[in-house]
C-alpha cells in the first residue's frame, strides 16, 4: 500500500509504480499494490513508488527481493495406490518423476519386499512373489529428491493365490516337480 496525503487537499492523488512488473497491479486511486510473482521472477527489483497530485510528483525509491522458492518434484505411480499380484506372476510398474524447476532427481526406495527390485535410472519396479508370500501385504515407498526437498509416494501390494497351477522351484523338498498324466 502506498500512503500519501495532499496538504492542499485540492486535487485527487494518483498512485503508480515504475517500472510496473509482470504480475503487479496498482490501484491508481487507493495506492494498493498487489504483486504475485511467479517462480521465474526471483531476484532484486529497484522500484519507484510515486504519487501525483496534479501539480507535483513525489517518488520514493525502494528495492524488493523475491526469493527463489523450491517447487516439489511431481511423481506418478501407475497404478497409483495399489495392486493385487498373484503368486507366480510378475508385476511391473514405472515410477514417473519430474521437477518443475528442472532440478536433477534421484528416486530411491527402501524395504523392498522379497523377490522384488527397483532400477532407479529407469524408474522400473518389478515384483515376482512366490507361493510363500500368499496373503502378504507390502507397502513400498518411493522417495523422490530434487536436492532440496523430497516427497514420498507409496503403493500397497497384496499377494493373492495363483490363478493357475503353480510351480515353485524355490522350495527344497523331495519332489521332482509335477507332470501331467499322459
């Protein structure tokens, strides 16, 4: 708000700012200044706040600083919240991440379920549950960091029974496998 008064009170005051910046508005009658800088306007600006009474122009010089604020990375998980995976099947998922500030991103995860893997360079997550994982539930967290801030996205994986005959060659027992009748 630019405040001023005219001791003569003989004229209407007119307010202005020079230079008028992008995303800045001045109410010429009230002196109200609204500045809503976007992310790309960080920096220091030298401004002249002015008032004119029809005869005289008075100006006051000020500097304002617009701080650079980090915007959080954006991430998309597909599926976005969870999945049911049958034992013996392979579940693939991609983690898509971007940064509105164009910062370099790192994607990490922790506490991966058994029989799963994550390749950070491609964002590919693979889960191949075995029969012993039937009825297990896993929450997998993906952490996306832009060097300043990080966000966490999670997915819930539930292991269901196999939908067809299932061979689990990871078990150690005396069976030779299953052979259909000829």
